[in-house]
DNA sequence: TCGCCGATCGGCT
DNA sequence: GCCGATCGGCGAA
C-alpha cells in the first residue's frame, strides 16, 4: 500500500473531489491501523463560496492551511467532532475537499472499539464526524501532508456511477446552498444520507 | 472578555 | 423529523 504522490492533488477542486471516490484512506495510528474506501465528498471553493470557511478570503489561524499547497490536511472541530478535509487548488486559493463518509475496509475491530460495540457496521463511518472518530483522526493532524505516514491515500477502484447534489448542512449560505458540490458513489450503503 | 453560531450526532417523539 | 448537547472560533466592544 503506497501513498499516492503529491502531484495527484494538483487538479481542479471539483475534479479532485470526484477522483477521491473509490480511493482508500489509511491511518496508521499508534493504537492500530484503520482504512476505508472514500464514498462521499464535498467541495468548498472559497473565496466566492459562502458556505466555505474561507469565504471572502477570510484568513485566520484556522483557515491558514487552505491558503497553502494542495495535499495538506485541514481539520477543524464542529461541536464535539473533528472533521477532515484535504486542501486543493493553487497556492493563495483557499479551497478544500471534505471527506464525508467511508466504507470500512481495514481495522473494523478498532473502529468498533472507538465508536462503540453496540453500533451496526453501517453506522461506524457514515458521516464526517463518525469516520474521524472511527479512524482516530484528530486536530493533531492539522497541516499534515496527506501523501505521507501516518495518514495517506492509496489508489483504489474507479466507481461504477457517481452522483452529485447540494451539500449538507449549509442552510444559510444564499446561492451557495444550491451548488451541486457534494459527490457520492451511487447506491453505496455507507453514504451519510 | 462575552456572546453567538455551526460543513454534527444521537436520542426521543 | 425534531431538538438539545457542547465547545472552539470568530467578531464586537
């Protein structure tokens, strides 16, 4: 399992968000390895995107990494959950792709241990906050290069059919609410909704 | 410093 | 479907 090269991330954000589908996300955490196929993503293309944290070129300690090179991890905390993104676009263009759901592949036992043994397999990773907990992805990984240990992507299978639609949970974002920038693998059991 | 708000989740109706 | 938990980031003062 070799990490995908840094050059892979040098493509337009919408294209990148689609190309992630079917690829394997791997985390070699200290307490165990987990991995899963990416089945759902969302693109955030600031500064024009009202739903993006980088809207209006808002540059803060939190959004700083999005202004840098593609292929680095942007994590942030939402309520009590950590959400994971991969920075995209050219330097100075604050864009990123949110990983919304994965299909468990390696380390299922570890995922149950972290999420609770009462969960059904389908509930382990079918949401952006759930998959980070199952894979032990935390704020420590902010700024991590996604083409290196311990968190990286591996080549996978190209999905049969991809669908797209409006993004989830961004109700107060004007026109941006309608942009079909959410992508998922058709009929996959692990998408968030 | 304070107050508001959210790219969520899980439990309850 | 609806709602409350819960907490860091951000802007206002």
